[in-house]
């Protein structure tokens, strides 16, 4: 009896975090929100391509299958940007959910990209970063410093090189954070901005790495023949998505670097968000 009770407690413990992700539900991609082991599908008028979820308000911003940018606020869905010549991807709430940061693909491709901010109505655009190459997956806690994955070489290098950079919006100064000569992407930091976490294929498979921002030292956190991505930190613990062959799992790495598997029954999951 004690073993049964312990097992039930163990399942509850591994599934207790409030989180959100995009999952394949009945042959279509849907936004899912989970709290206390209970998950619900959040209905949207279009299939989401990329999105963000604001846990404080329940607001959602997503790029739809028709290329429009939409918000769902208090159950009401609105189109805030309509893709014409340009395209948009990877939205993120910033400034405590008051604004949205998003990647703008000039002329609909990644040869020239902008990272811009705007209000929740899609107005008052502000240019945060621009370059004649690909800058993707922006991350920021306060909108003052942004991290992004910059593609520096595609042709002539033998493989794609994508490194993570940080930019101070006020000064305009940017600095390179990673130098692994591989694909390093999906940057995120802890609440104190002490560590940067990201996914990289430096060792062949995609694993999760951590940079100590004070001295730029890099530590590999996950290993094996897996594909680990979408890292996010909550209360000192690291969450990420792991793919092993055709199986997808949500994983948690605690402060002691002990790896646990969270129990969610969706076969395909991406774009993990966790309440911080």
C-alpha cells in the first residue's frame, strides 16, 4: 500500500507545474494549457505555428497557419498583424505581458530579419534589432536586453553555424555569447539572468547546454542519442522537450541535475512554456 501511495505522489509531483505547449490533437496542432495535472485545449480559429502564453493573464499571441499574427485575450481572438509582403514568426510577451516582441522576415524570407516590439493591438512598432541575415528565437525578460540566435554561415561552411548573441537595446551594443561552431539556438535565462540555457547540436545530437554569463563558461547538461529542445527555467529547475525516435517527453532537470520525466499523454509536443 505504501508503494502505491508513493507512486501516486511521485506522478503528481512530476506533473504539478503550470505549463503550456503546442500539441498534435486529433490530427491538428492546438495550444494546450496544463495546471495541476489537468490539461485543456485552448480553441483558436487557426492552427498555431509559433506562440507565447502569458501565465499571469492567460493571454495568448500566436502566428497562425494563414500567416497572420493573432491574440486571444479573455477568450476573444483578434488579428493584430496581417502578413502581406513580409512575414512574422516567434512572438514573445515582454514587459510583464504589456508588449509583444516578434521576428519580422523581410519580404517573407530569412535573408533580412528584424526583431520588433509592439503593443497588444499590434500598434506602436519599435525596431529592436536589424541585420542582413537571420536572427531568430528572441528572448527577453524585460525588453531591455534581448538574446537571439544568429545564423552566421549556411553555404561554404560545410554545415549551418548558428550562435547566440545578446543585445542591449538602449546602447545598441551586441555581443556573441556562444562559440560552438554548430547550431546553438532557443536561448532562455533564469530569473536572475545568471545562466543562459540553449539547445545545440555540437556533439551531433541536440542537447541542452548552460552558459555562466559572468565568465562565459559552457556546461553540457543532457546527453545521449536524443533530441532535446525548447528549454525554459522555472523556480531554479530546467524544463525541456525530449524526442527519442518517435516518442516525445517533457523533462525536468532539478538543481541537483537529476533528470525526471513529466507525465503528459500527447504524442507530439513543441514550443514548451512554463510558469516562472
